[in-house]
């Protein structure tokens, strides 16, 4: 891409006459004058020899500034020197710590993968980052531009003036975001312009962020140290420390407003042990969203998780165990990102804590099988058992097993128990134990001692002794003692019931108890019950009653 320098203010580049924007033009300074402030020991002659293309121009400088005593200039006096008289040399730019997708796009249409090192020809290149890309651009004067994901940065002018200590830098951020840092708090006597389509940020000796949104139609700047001039549509605002401003294309900047406060991260645990992990922090007043980053260290390009969330929490964190840096910024209604809060965190979630697959009751005499979900390949497990939820005096019932279940021995007494399982990976790292999981060992339902006979009303009356705890009961009726074919089944709550009369003949009746978990005990001994023909009065009375009812209707 060719970097044009002589376009109007419609979001492109301004003429070099705008050099005065950051050259601190004073009084009668011309558009391209460099303003030099005298320091102790300075003279016009020394300044000319240090900074001018032709040192013999020192006298023209004296005449241009109407200096009668060039050796007696007070400290702080301003000296105006035309820019074209200054020595000029190209400034280098280098890439540092590229991470993810970072490419160099050239004016001839070619694209290459970026690597750390100096950029050969900054005039014909655009540094681009993908959705996972980040890179630091180190300029020859020591200033740094950290590009975030989905960014495009081109170089309009990279020049060192005079003795090389005066920077003349113009860059264009077409999309994405950039955080800019300078090597010292002292203002560089040169200029630094960072263009976006809607606005330009001009500054030296400060720390600020610039971002482009909405396809390049909106820009914002946030000042973290020093101050910047933010200009759009012919208007300029001064943005001081911990303030920000924004501008849409064709509109002037909004008045600077305070950045939102840094989120309180004191409630974030130092060790994140859950999996998948979640991080919650205190909300910030007036925040519309939060920008959350997790990085391997304090450097800009070590970010491995980058999310914008609507609430003061971020979940689904699936990162390898290790030490990280958590960074959070609150975002206001203009999209301005506030003051950053940061703290170290440790993720220690592996091996994954096994998840028990059953809670409930077992019955005496049945196998007690404890099972859990796998924590991954190559993992072994240790299982502990206790008679209290605090796992005090727990005993190990299995150790170093690779399977995901264990069957306990048969000598457990009836009662309540708690168990937990821990995983150990192939490297010998042991994870946290699972939460204590309860089960009960209870006596099974006993065989039902059934009593069955024809009741006085001709129905089938059944009863049995009560069992503890209280159970439901299932009663079956069949023509044969082996119950090969069950004729009818009844569910009974309580210890007795009167069931519908079966057809005349001999019937077998049996019952079993069923607990609240659906566990069915054994059937008791079946009981034989005979039913004769129904009495004549019952046979007649029922049809007669039906006929009488029909006549009434």
C-alpha cells in the first residue's frame, strides 16, 4: 500500500504544514518551523553545528530570529529554525514478539508472514494482525506501538532530524487498536502523529491508547500518562491524564471525559482451581462492558485470552495450568476503556477434578459400586471413604487405579457414608479431591408376609405387617403359582387394601415392597385364594340398577 501524505482532512493525511501541531509553534513561528528551547551552554553556533544540514546557516538562523547577542541567549529562549534546514535521516522500525497471525502487506500486493526484526522498507508496507494477532512495533527513537488483534498500521513518515534526537513520526491506524509508549517521561522535541480516518492524535512523552471501530468510521483515545491533542473536523481537544475522547468521521471530538475506574480484582482468587474456570470481579459504576485479558506475563503480546463481556465475570476459561497475568478494563457507553486493573493469578485445574456419577442409597448385601467421570487419558485415581462430610479420619479404599469405578468390600455396616476421588496424571501431579459425595447403606425391603382372602363384600382383601422404613407395595395376581402370566397388578400404599374381585376360580396372590428409590425387595410366599360364583342377587341387581338408571334419564 502506498502511503499518501498530501490529502485533505477527510480522514486521510494532512500537508506537512501541520507540522506546527506538535512543534509547539510560538509567536511568529512559520508552519514548518522547528521550535528549539535554549538550554544552559547553548549558542546559535553550537545549535547549527549539531542540527543543521549546513552549519554555516547559523548566521541566517540568527538573522531570522533577530538575535543581536547570540552568545547571551537566556535559558528557555525560543529559536525558530525552518524544518528544511535540519539534517534528516530515516528512522528504523522493527517488529518485536509477534504472536498469532501477523503479516506485512506490500504496495505491490504481496504479503509475507512477519517475524521479529527490522522492517526493510516502511514506506511501502502495512503491518496487519489477524483476530489472534499481536505485535510490538519498536521505532528508532525507542517509542513502542503495541498493535492489538485485527489491526492495520502504515508508516507515513519515520524520520530523525538534527542530531537524531528529534523525531518526526506519522503513522496511520486503519483498523484495530494501538497502545503507544515512549521511552521516558521527557518530551521529545519532535512530533508524533497517529492518524485514524476520523481523527488524529498528536503527542510526545506520554502513554495512550487509540482504537478504531465501525469499519474505521469511529475513533477513540485514552490517556494513561501525560496528555494528547485529539483533533477531528477542524477542532482539537486536549485530553489529559486518565481522560478519553472519541470522534465519528465528519464530527468534532466529544469533550474529554474521565476514564472509568479500575475494577476491583481483590475478590479474584489467587488460584483458579475449577474446570472449566470462571473469574468474577466487582462491577464498576456506569460500565457497559468489560475488556478482559489473560496473559502469560506483563508484556503486551503474551495475551492468550482476550474477551469483551457484558457482566463483571468471564467463564469457560480453559487454559493450561500455570502462572498468568489478569488484566481488566471497564468500558463506558462511548466505548472508552478505563483504567486497567491487573493482578497475577495461578491456574491449577489439572488433573481435572473427577465428577462422582451417583448419590443415593445402597442396600445391605448388594455390591456398593462408586463411579466417576474420567479426568483424561493416563490418569490414575485414589478413592477415600469416611463416615462424615468433613472426611475426617477417611480411609483409602482404592489407590492408583486406572478405571473409573471401584466396588467396596462387603464389611460395611449400615449407615451414612461420604466418599471422594482424586486424580493423578502421568507426571505425578495430583489434582484436588472431588467434593464429598454421600450415600446410604440401608437394609433392603424384606419379603412380604402376605395375608389374602375374599372379603365380606366379595372383593379381594390383602394385608401384611408394616416394614421400616415405610414402603410402597406391588401386588400381583396370577392363575399359576409360578406367576408365568400375571393377570393383574396393583400398587398399594400402606399395609392393607381391598382390591377388585377377580373372576371365579382359584388365584395366586403375591406382594413385594418397593422403596422410594424404586428398589424392589423380594416377593414373599404366594397365597392361594378361591372365589366362587357371584351370588344371584348381585348378578340380577346390577343389570336392574343400570336399567332403572336409564329409564330415569
